[in-house]
DNA sequence: CAAAATTCTTGGAGCGCTCCAAATTATGGT
DNA sequence: ACCATAATTTGGAGCGCTCCAAGAATTTTG
């Protein structure tokens, strides 16, 4: 690969002049400029290597997005929520003329990824992992963490998941439901986990603030209706597990309403319901979470706890781009009633 | 920002040793190592700056994805097709441990973006723009161009769009349709363009090989049924234009079948049909293109010309990652019949 | 026509790091 | 103790570029 210096030598001028030809051509006498350009062509020099410039001025002009937990970028792209989040981030990047780097990191390589990412700032997916935050702080780059509050010194954006969960339950109890099932999220790879009532270890503290908060909201909402979450089966499946719906119906046949942690999970249930000939909301009501665009397109359209996912992504990007003093933002959430919830039938299916 | 040298000075050791402490700690005597680590902590040195390493070994460990035409990354993320494509790319990046950089570029900055992107290779969205290819070649980095064949020296991946288009028309004429409307894509920003039969300038050569090919396929398919594309209204809308459906129904009320260029467009039509009480496929058949996941979830599910979008993205990434001799890949396409197409009713609505 | 003003070019000084051959120090066996 | 051997540590040599002060060439001015 030829360098500025090579071209300079070939054209009989200095490095600096060649640099000028490419970056500030108006500074170079036309005739000389042409000579340099000719030399560059002959040597197959396609312009200054960005590496050099980078080292010089020290800006990558990029921000990094690191998926939550140990998820890969591809998993983010698969989920309706993840896509909208990335869309929001990319919107802000478009506006700022910044590159968006989707940084991968498996469990073991996540720290190295943060240490070495070629970015000027980070967006960290939600994480219970304090180590990750420390890694990010070491980089001395602006960053924001999603879906968990990491204290006053750290940028964070989350939604009011608890209120959302409470609202979901209230909506359903208001409709008359008394028999629930909860489809929660398993944050480690593996098959669904079924927690039936009465079992010892209930997953109320899974370790992910995101999930814990919603579970607590469900608990509170149920308590308001004199119901105990301890009597409600809780199933945990990985986010995109297509068997989620089946596991729910197999294990919680008496439920008239299913609470979920995401639209994606709710959609899985809808799909399984179709396969089994179970009517939604006739036989069972299903409520989603996130209010993604997908939730409006299902059959029937999903009742869901909506948040502004795109806005959240955009705000996250802006926060790292603007590098202002740390803020902890809590975004509101809103119950959107559509057609997947209704009063339970008098007689249980 | 402290550097290796600073830490070295503070700890009374050389640059090299500090580097070793961070990169190959086993090479450094534990006691010394600790001293260095202590010094690093005091100075707030968070590890070697990736910039330096980068310059040294010259690899970014990233590939860039540049959206087609003058679209922004956000526009790609909005479209079902774009999302699956990026998903496929990210899948390959996950596997390779590579970062995926979503490189923005407006009309004016696209060339600069290519020149300066901090990547080891490129995936270029489809483009009629020869300048872009030249830019990419100048970088002397592996790259692949999507949806247009740029000659034997350049990596490219496209689908057999013509055959797909022919298959779409055959399916519909086979069902008995004789009255068509085509919803094509406008590749510049702006309102829909309506080309009614008999008008002078018909958009058969829009300049985007991607679109041209499909239009030709439609033409051929129609010809096979003794129909002329010159008698078929062609409407062009930008990819995500939500008014597309309305424009189609307003301008082509007599059509019994609508051919589209993407599932996204077809979905728009479905939405508008619901609003107007037009039945699909009762009153009008609609056929999509791409076979994205979304196409299976609509009401009714879309008949579409399916391609393996995820596989395409993955292959594209692999091609630039592997940096093998240039290939021109043409991917097959398949008619997937679902419920949005049916025989036309005897009497036109 | 010389001096002053203007326009171009030059090359040193980094940017922060890793590699590597050479130098230094420690270890172990007589 | 002494030397061979092994284990550590060192610092020069880049990586390719841009900035910038200073020098050179050219043009303008009086």
C-alpha cells in the first residue's frame, strides 16, 4: 500500500503537499496538483489512509451499541423491540453524521470488546453486570446504560416498568380476570423454566433490574385485587423461544389471562393459540409489553404496555453524542388497549 | 489522557513493560506487575488506547454496511427487507467476531464516507452509481455490491429478480387476472408518481438495475399472457410511503391484481384496503416481493416472491470477510402462495 | 527594480501503541 | 563462587497522517 510519502517521492514533492492535494486542493497550485494526482494514480494510491488521520485527531466519529446481557447483535436484530431501539439510535446517528458500530461481545469477550471498540462513546444494553460498567468507565468515554439505574454518576435511561406492569394487571383484573399466567424472560440460554405455585424458589429476583421491576409490578397489581403472585404460575423462556406459547398453554390451561414481558412473547402465544384453536381474547386474554409496531399488526391486535422505543434509542444516542452531565431518565409507559384482551367468559374453557 | 509512557514513568518502568502488563501479563514478574497496575490506577489509565494498536496492526476488525442509494441507515432499519438483510450480515459478524459499522452517507457525503470509513471491507447496498464503486475500489478493500452486477472483477450478489417478477405475473394470469396495476419504487425523495397508460415517458428504465429487472420481468410475464405492460398503470412511491396504498386505489380502481416491488409496499396496500373496505383477495389480489417474515404475518398472509434475505446478508458479509477472488452470485427466488391472491371475481367490483 | 506582500511548499513533531532484538537480571548446577 | 541458561525488561523503529511554523517562490507595489 503506497503512502503519502511514496506519492510525494514519485511526484517530487513533500508529504505535506500530497496531503494538501487530497484534503485542501485549493491550497496547491493547479499544475503541481495535477502532477501529484498523476503520481497517485500511477502508484494506485487511493487517498490518505484513515488510520493515520485517526491517530492524529483521535476521533472515531462513531458510537458503539453493545447488546444487553450476553446477547449477540443478531439476537437484537431479531426482536421487534431490539430493532426499534437500534432504529432510534440510528436515527440520531444519521442526524449527527456518526457511524453506528454494532459491537459484539460474548460472555467472555465483552470486556475486551469494550476496551477495544473503535468508538467515541457507548450505549450499553441493560445489564446487571457491574463489571461492564467499570470497563466502560475505564475507557473514559461517554456512555449510557439502558434499563437499569446505575447511580447518579452514570447516564441511564429506563422505562417505568413497574407502573407498566401494574397497569397491565389492573386492566385485566378490571375486566374480571382472576386466573393468570406470567410469561417471563429467561436471561440465560436454555429451555423454558416452569415455576408452578407452591414451589420453593420463585424467580422474583432474577437479577435483571428490567425483569425484576416488572415482576414486582405484576405482584403489586395482583395484590391490589387481593390476588397473590405466589399463586400464579411463572414461566421463563428466552426472548425468541418459539415454544413459549406451547409451554404456556401446556402448563397453565386454567389461566384466562397471560401477562408477558414483551410483544414478541405475546406474539408467540398468539401463534400457538391459532395452532390449538384457542381464541384470543375469547378463551384467553394476552397482553404484550413494549408497544412495538408489530403489536399493532397481529391478529388480533395486541393490547400492550407501550413505550417509545424509538425515542429511547434516539435519546440514548444523543446522550452519548452530546456528552452532557450524567442524567438518569425514566420514561413513561402507557397501556394501549387493543383487541387481545377482553372480559373472561363466564365458564372457563 | 495518560498514555503507556506516562504510566511507565510513574512506575519506573518502560513503555514496553506497561504494554505487557495489559496485554501479556504472564510475561511480567507479579511484583512489578502490581506496581504498574497501581501506577495505572493512580493515573486513571484504563488500558492501552485502541488507536495506537490500530495504527500498529492496521486492522479495524470491522466491516461497513452502506445503505443503497441515498438512503440512511434508519431507512434501512425501517424496512422489513433492510432489517433482515442487516440481520443476516450481523449473523456473519457475530460468528467472525467482527464489528458491524452502519455507515451513513447522504448524497454528498457518500464518497467521503467510503474514503474514511474505519473498516476492513464494505457491503454496498444496490447502486446504479459507478462513482461509488470507484470510490470503494480506491480504498483497496474487499467489498461486495448488492443487487447489481458490476462486472467480473467485482463481488456482487443479486437475486434473479426478472424470474421472480415473471413468476408473480404468471401466478396471477394463471388465476385469471387481466387487469393489473404495478406499484414500483421511486428512488428519489418525493411524492408518488403516477404513470397511466398512453403517457409518453414510462419508467421502464429507472436506472436502478434492481427495479429495471423486475419491471422487465413484469413486462415479459404480461406478454406471455398477451398483455402489454404499456397498458398497465405504474405507480412509483418511495419505499416506506404510507400513502402508497391510497394512491394505488385512487388511480387504478379497475385492477384486479396489484404487483409490487416489496412486501412493505404490499403491506401498505393491505392496510389501505382495510380502511376502504376492499377485500383482499376478494376484490383485489396483492402480491409482495422478498418474502420477509412480515409477509407471513399479515391479514391475509401475503403471496410473495420470496428470497433468502438473511442468507444474502450473511453471504455478503462472508464474502468481504473471506476476501476471496471476486464472484458474481445470483440467488434464486421462489413464489410463495399464501392468501392474498385468488381468482378475480366474475364481475369487477 | 528592490522591497513588501502574497502564495506555495516543506519537513519536523507528534498522535499511542506493539514488535522485536538486545540488554539485563535471576536461577540453577557444579 | 562462577558460568550457562532461563526469565524479564528495555527502547528503537516504525505504523500513516495532519498541523504548523518557517522557508521558498512568485507577484504586487511604490
